[in-house]
């Protein structure tokens, strides 16, 4: 089966998860202090409002204190026009999260659970018929084989990407800007040889976790040279603060499942 190419950045809905008080115990590679729950809520609400303004109907799921990282709802599942895939998560403190999004997804699309290995949604970049998948500390070859078996039946090609050092997930280092263009950190440039790649200015690599949503490119606040670069290429850029998610190695993409 093959499907029509679709703009992989056109979305009408998104699932979000309210941050739980336990988010202060969220995973992080380097401890730069616990996030503030109050500020997390404020930044999360601003993010949600921007998605709504971009034409996305958002569905806010209730906080889950048992799962400190559950606000990063992109990781347990993904949705394609053909259906959702429920992942298997490698981080023990996140292993129960896929079950917690199943019912909400089933309200909209058929759900297929991964049956082997591990995949985190943050490692998956959908560009259209080609899907890139980072082989990271969270996503393994077995997981990609299992995912490949599902998405190849839907007409997609799944391309594994060896990850450069220092990135938690593939999308920590890249974002789709349009059908032809990807924003990426320098070490990922060669991966996207079929695309025009806009490389992050030196020192602003953390801005790579942007999201194209309908007519806007949403960028984390605090990266003026990246904002200027995207403006120069004609994108309609919005910025918002995600300082508390960033303390836990999260960013803009992780805070929603868009479909
Ligand atoms: C974690 O380590 O799993 C969370 N603290 C951050 C997850 C960020 N998710 C993402 O980039 N998709």
C-alpha cells in the first residue's frame, strides 16, 4: 500500500498532558536544579494557547503523579494519518506511560502497540513518506524493526539514524520546517541529504527542537540568531519560553502529540 504524500506539519488536533507535581523528579542528563511547578504550568499554558492559535484543537489530559515525565507526551506514542503506534519505552521511570495515552488516542484513531524493542516518540521525525528514527539510548534496532513492520504496511520508509553524541532524542537536534527543509544541528546535516538543511547557528543548537505547526514555526525563546535565520527564509516564527521543560532535557516537540 502506498499513500499520497501529505504535509507532515498540518495538524488539526493535539494531545497534551498537564504537568504533575512529581515533574520535579523528572529525568535529566545534567542536574541544573528542579523545575518550578508553577512556572511549568504557566509555560505549558502559553504553549497550548499558541497551538490553539495555530488552528489546533488541543485536548489536555490530567496530570499523572506516578509518571514524573508524563508531561512529555510525545514520547509514548505517535500518530500518522493511518493510525497511532503505542511505543515501548526504555526508561524504567517512563515504562508505564504508553498505557496512559491509549484510551485518549483510541477516541480518534486505531491504535497499534509496538510488539518488540523500544522506541521513544522524540526519536521519530516524520517528513512525509520518509520517516527518520534516531537510534538513541531510548530507541533500539529491535524497536525500529517492529515499527518498520507497521509503517511499511502503510507505505512509509523508515530510515534509522545513528545519533551524534550528546543528543537525548533525534528531535533534540532537528525539526521539519516544510516539505523540503529541515532545521538541524551540524552533525546531523549529512543525514538529510534529500533536503535543504538550515544549520543552527553556533551556540544556539538547543533551538533545534522547534515545531512547524500549520502556518507557524514555533521556536523556543532565547535564540535570536535562529529566529533571524528562520525569518530570513520567510517562515512565520513564533517564540515561547520552555525553560522548565528544558531543565529536564525537553522542549517544544515533546509537549504534545500532534495529528
Ligand atoms: C526524559 O528524559 O525522558 C525527559 N526528561 C525528557 C523527554 C523529552 N522528550 C523529547 O525530547 N521528546
